[in-house]
C-alpha cells in the first residue's frame, strides 16, 4: 500500500497522526478544500501551499467530463496538469448520482472511472442515498456499495502508487452501518470513509453515525468523514476519532461574502462593515487580515472577483489553522482545553447545542465549564 499512518498522540477517541502519501507527508486531523476541476476558485496552487494546504480534493465525475481523464493521463496526471506538488484525493463520483440524479440511471453495472487521474487517494464508487430517504432503498444502496468495492479492487491497477478507500454507507440505520463497516474492514483497505452524511439529517443523528463508525473502524487506518466543513462539526468529529474532512463550504460561503472567524461567521455584505477599519479577524495572521480592512472587502464582495478571492484565502487559512491546532493540542495533551476554548469563543453565553454536549460526553471530554445553561438544567433536575 502507498500509505503509512502513524498515530503521534491521542486523547480518548481523538488522535493526531502522520499520514504519509506518495506526494506529501500530512498531519491529521486535516481539512481538504474542494477543487472540483483541478482548481480552488480564485486561488493559485502556490497560495494553497502558503497557507498550509496538504491535500486537495478533485471531483472525478467533473474531471472525467472536462478535461477528461484521458487527457489528464496523457499530460502526466492531475498533479502535473494543475501544478500541485502535494497530495490529491479524488472522490467516488457517488455524490453526483444524488446531486445529478435527473441525469443518472443507477444500475448494477455502475459507473466506470479509471486510475488515470493519478491522485494519492481514490475513493471507491458508492451508491449514495440522501439521509432523508428511508426504507428498502437504503439497504439496497449499502449492499450495492459492498458489491462495488470488490469490483473497484479488481479494477485498481496502481495499488503501489494510489490508495483505494472504501466508503461506509447505511443511512441512519445502525444495523446497516455495522454490516457495511464489517464488510469493508474485511477487505483490508488502506483507509475508510464515512459517507452519506451532511445531507439534511439532524445533528443528533449525524454525530451518532460518526461515533458508531469511528468506534468500529480499525485504529491503524485513516478515517475520513465526507462532506463535512463546518468548523464545529470538524471539532466534534475529531473528538470522536475522525481524521479527514472535505467540503466546499469555506470557499462557497466566501463567494457570498461570509468570513469564518472564531466566533462563527462574519457577513462582510452587511452595511455595518462599510466603515469598519478592523481586519476580518484581529487574531488571524493570514495575508488578508494583515493587509485589508473589513470596509475594503465590503466594497468588493459580490461585485468584484477580488472580494471572493480574499475571503476564500482567509477562510481556507482559518481551516488549515484549525487543523493544525487540533493536531498540536492532541499531541501536546491539551485537547480538552482546546475544545473548551473553541466552544467558549463560539458560544460565549454557554449555549452550546445539546447535540455537541452529548457528543463530547461520548468522546470523554468534560465541557461543563463552557455550556452553563445545559449544566444548570441538569443540576436542577438532580
């Protein structure tokens, strides 16, 4: 296998690790920005290196349409094509069978993608169903995902250069999730993803599926929660034992004029920003916060491409710093303190959502000091 996973530190379920891939040595937990067709909109690859990006996610379906996997292969693979020296992950294409369902005809024949794109991690094709759907379709998709993994393994022609990850499906049904986990673990893959979430399910259902799957997946393999990009979700999932995340959220929300800050979000389109000379985040060391004011970015957002570029840069810097802080706090054995400080910034009045409190209890992290109303109600009941 073209992968080495070494755990450097842990706190209960949470772990910090070194993930060695063919093109880069990564530190986990890590966030992967989405470069659908070989680009993060508005940013050069040199800027992504500058902010500490370790892995970029490419969309297999869209790359196969344009510029085509054949052309990418002829030009030396996606790394060379997009001038990116670090790691790449290409998704399964399964999500497009949900988002583009009106164009899809999903049958047992599946959809064929090749090794041509050349990413360090390639996701096996899965049959994805929205979590809001119930009934026999969920079971059908889970078993089809297991059948397809064997066909993906058989078709995988570059196992010493690329790593094929399986994806756990099963909707919100714990029995189906357990069957899928056991089936994938039996295949002894280099890594595993938890798929089918972030699709409209409740936060309580979301964290419980993550907790169930991370507890059952191997300790010595990376665990990737697909489609997760909210900072709060990443902190919770990391506490539950997940290692990798991806989402369009940081860059998409930037294009709508929203910045990520420790308190949550800052909407630069608001009139109050028009004469605000402060940086987006006074505690942030990124190039944008060092050089530009909220007032300047307010003038640009949604009107000039520079606005979305600056906010995309800042938001991805925020996500990379969050990843580094998670890793460092676990290695330095101060992860509970980091989680509490993070929650206090985001919920200064102590109104931490109950689902977060419940998840942290399972993760073995005492956050009673930063969720006072929740703790007080418990005290009154006792």
